[in-house]
């Protein structure tokens, strides 16, 4: 038996990511029965961004696509069947809303995905309260509470984590378009993140070698990403957007992306790498799920 996770990555917002388009073609080529495992509650049990797990229930529903069925369909039709059977949205699943997902520090780590304040529009100001039961904006002091199923209550803002993340995407999509269409703003960054350490990853035989490039402010422009030294304000590195690809987050520890043949590693500290994954994806015209 061979297990395949056709999304290729964990979900940031609790909704199934796009299924890799080669999955259906592979199934048809293998000519074997396929057991489809549909997960529910796994995201609520431990969101990708969270520091702590929650006590809850995970349900897995199994179904089978026989060899005869897969061979009778086109790859496109089989792909749609897979997408339908695997799709899940934990935050919006009504059957999960009444189940207890208990965690005393539910908001711990939420700065990794919620980085834009819906009240004052500030970037990188969302953070968890000390006890993790709620979170706030450090700029305007607005505060929100979050429960086990990631419903959000407060003076202003989206009703749950998924709504907030979708709003964040749409807002930045529009704001980026407006920003990059104005010639006068070409040399003004759309967003910055201070205190970012950059390294270049290489290999020597089987050993990974990390070369320190510098630590400074990462700035996003419509055509590039600049790293400027914190002390001297000198340009440390420039990464053209059209040469950047494969931007990932590695288990909340660091991020990496490719620039041509170079592999760059970034340490964001207490700031959001997901912000950069999303914005670079938008500048490159990719879908909501990122690069």
C-alpha cells in the first residue's frame, strides 16, 4: 500500500488546498483501486500556525474508487471526483461547530497567519494575549476572542479565522494592484518586515552548508524583494520577483525560496512568513493558496 497526500502541503486556513493535477493521471496509469481518506477535525485539532494542539475529535471517512471506475473516466473527470471527495473546510464545517476543541492557548501563534488589522490597516501588529485566550492589534489596541472552532468575536472584524484570512487576501490583492499601478509608488515598498535574517543554503556532499547573508529589513516592491542592513542601511540582497519561486514555510521554524538556482533561507522571528508567501504569490498572479 502506498499513501499519497495530493495537496503536497498542510493547509494554512483549514480548507483543502488544490489537488496536484498529476494525481489523477498517476492513478489511471497505476491501474489499481484507490482508497480515498477524507479527514475532518484535523485542522481544528492543531492548526498549522498554532503553538499548541487542541483536545478534540478527528474523523476519517473512507471510500473506494475501483480500478474499473478510474479507467472508465478521463483524467479530468477523475480529478474532479478526487477534489470533491477530499475537500474539507474545518472552520466552516457545521458538524464540527458543536464539538469541543479545547485549548487554553488557542491564539498562541496566530500572528503567523493574521498579520493585517481590519480596524486600522496596520501590518504585522496582530499578536496573542499573554494567556493565549484572545489576541489584539498592538497599534490600535482592538482585541478579539477566539474559541475552539476558531470563531472570532470582538468589536470589529471577520466572524472566524477563515473569513479573516479570505478578507486579508482580497484586501491585499486590491491594495497591491493599486500600489503597483501608480508610478509614483514604484520606489515605495508595499510592506516591510524588520529583523529578518537571510542565509543561502548550499551543500557539500551530503552536508548542508548555510552562508549568512545578513540581517535587516525585508521590503516588498512590485518587481523585487530587498534586504537592507539594519545598521548601515546598505542593500544586502535583491531578489527579483520574476526569478523567485517555491516560497515555503518549514514548520514555523524558517522559510525558504529559490532565486534562480540559489536557495535562500529566511528567519522571520515573531513576524509572519505567510504574509510574504501570499503577497509574492499575488504579484506573480498565482491563486489564493500561494506558490
